[in-house]
């Protein structure tokens, strides 16, 4: 977590953004997130941590971190944008349409099939995002 928080802090500095006490606390919250929180949830967690950061600062900080390429914005249908660190191994997402829960998964068969389909059509995959919208059976 500290390594990730340090990278996030450096990304802000590289963008010319001053790392205030409030922003540093927010960066620790982002770095420690194992889920896919939206801005309001990150703000709530930062407040619990005593950061005293405004929601506007949360949004500005997220946008800057996204521009610097250290976090990714995830936009799922009908949901507010969610965020995750960009330093993770490639993975795809399943979104439970009833609960909004976002689950990560890695499946080598799917990855191979996508590459095969692209190759059959004369392409190679440069980037992709797979989102499965799911509902529990029964």
C-alpha cells in the first residue's frame, strides 16, 4: 500500500499538483482500496480517516491521477464512475446487476479466444475491456 501511495503522490507532483495533508490522506485511501469505489465512497473513507477533504478535491485529484495514468476510471452502465489502480495485472470485470458488486476475474481461455478472433480478422489486440453484467441464478 505504501508503495502505491508513494507512486500516486509522485504522479500528483509530476502534474504540478501540491500534495496537501488532505490529498496525502486521500491517496492512502485510494492506495488501500481493494474494491472499486466511486468518488463519493472515496470521500466517505477519507472523512473517516480524518482527512477533511472536500468532494470537489476528490474529483480533481482522481482526474489528475487518471491523466497521469496511475488510476483507471471504470464506467459501468447505470453506475457512477468507479476507480482502480492502473498497476494491476490485466483482468476483466463482472458486475452484479442487482447489487452493483464489481468482481474481477482472469480467464486465459477468454484472452486466447479474443486474440484468435482478432487474428482471424487480420488484427492484433492493442487494448480491450470486457464487462459481463450478471445476475445470480435462482
